C-alpha cells in the first residue's frame, strides 16, 4: 500500500465519512395527522447531510473539524415531535411561499390586493401560519442527493396561483448544494430560502459570537420597528453592519445602534454584489476554536444574516431539547424582505410560463490555527 493510500484510509477512519457518495433513506416518525416522514442521508467526501420530508428540512450536516473530528454543525431536534412543537424557529426548513416578511400581510399584484395571514407583529413571516416548513414534501432519490417537491394550491395561505416547487439537495466534496425551481399557473410572488442554523462549534451549545464573519456586501436594508425594510439601501461603511473584512460576530452586536436594538442583534438583509441570477460568494464564517469554515455562494440578490436572537432556551418535544440565544446563525439567501411592496427591489413576481431557478451552496472546509 502506498503512503498516500494509507493516509486516505486513515483519514476516512478518523472522520468516519465515506469518500464514495451514497444516499440512504430511513423513517423519521409520523405527523399528528398521520403522515409518514422520511429522512434521507446524503454522503460525499467530507460531508454527510440528513434531509427530512417534513418542511424539506436539513436535520444534520456532519463535517470534520481541523483535527478530523466529525460533528453536526446545524441546530435541530433528535426526533420529529420537537420540530412539530417548535412553530417559530424554522430549524433547517425550506421557507415559503414568501421567505421573511410582508408588511401587514398585504401586497398588490395586477391591480388585486391580497391579504396573507399575519403571524409576526401584524406582518406575515415565512409564508404565514402554515408555511412550507410545516408541510410534508414528496421525495425522489437522486444518485447524489434527494429532490423534494411540493404543490401549493391557488389560495394556499392567501397567495394566488398554484405554485409547483422542486428543491434538489445534492452533496459534493465538502458541500451541500440546493437547487430551487418553481413555476405557477397564475401571477404570484415567491421567495424561497433555507433556514439552517449553523453552529460550527459542532456542539449546538457554544454561541456563534466568537465566529468570524465576512459578508460580501457593501449595503444592507435597514428596517422599521417591526423588521420591515424602510426601502433604503444603506452603506455598511462605518456601522456595525460592515462585515467586508472578517469580523467577530460578537464584536459589535451590543453597540448602541438603533438597528441592532430593534432586532436584538443581527437580523437584516445584506445586498450582495453582482446581479440577481449570477452565482457569487455571499458569506464566509470561520470558527477559530474548531477551524471549521463555511462558505456560502448563491445566485440570489440578498442574504439575511440572523444571529439567533430569538432562540430563548424554550424546550420542545418529548426530549425537552432547547437552544439558547445566539447558539446558531442563519444565512438565508433570498430576495429582499417585503419586496412586493418595494418596486425598486429585485422583483419576486413569478408569471405563468416562467420557471424561477436559484442555487445556494454551503461549502465546509477547515483552516489551520
Ligand atoms: C428570520 C427572521 C427572524 C426570525 C427567524 C425565525 O431570520 O428574519 O426575525 O423570525 O427567521 O425565528
């Protein structure tokens, strides 16, 4: 055996992660209304991701740290009942039909005013009271992943048009790629994203405040008291929102800044450089303690960086699992919040005959001390 092979085999033994890709399926419980939920585990070199059909949610992503020790780097629950009981945190979910907020749940399209359910301080959040995160999706196994699909009927949560959604999760060396495709039979608005909470420490307990974040963005969208964008694209320069150079998340989170006070930390949309539809790097997170690095690329025009401010330690499910404030961070690649009420923002309107495609990739690597 050559020295190189010996090294590869030793690495596989210590990381416990297959170099060969594979997909396996297992049951993950039953919803209170009797629907069976499955979990698919996708393996490729340096990554193992588990995705379940309830909410098309990422339930685990296992990656090695700088010493090869593998751990789960996303927050979640060990069983389905935890996910069902927790109605407000959207762990790992695909959120839709409209990710993030629509002011007062109202928007106009082709002269019609639509009212969608309000579930967050008089606004509509993440698709309303029963968004896509709370539905059981159908799944099709792929050679290197799984495709989750959903048909959201005309009028579902007040939105016009039957929206057909396909979300493909695939794994490739160290990365989890998400390809979205949606189409409608009537003009509608749509904004899909993934709501994983990353905890690169891998213990689900250490806060993200020591993580170093880079956001590839010069502007962000400031918000009103209920987290609705004012419409302004404000420069990040000279503010705690400037992550153009890698900066520790906790460095300025408690600054005396009106925007940080409104959200209780970071919970804002950053305007990415480069056009909508063009793949670009959105964010990079480095955990100095474990050496784990997460790089996020996307074709979306924005990213919601949320520092887990509303995680409050409430226990959910039979196992009473809880998550404390700031123990996870979200990088929700998206169109801007409340776009239907801001004609100057990139449009979220989808017309019949069109297919909206977008791609986001989470790549994991490690960095030496
Ligand atoms: C998004 C929102 C936050 C919060 C979380 C879910 O990130 O912007 O305000 O609602 O989802 O808890």
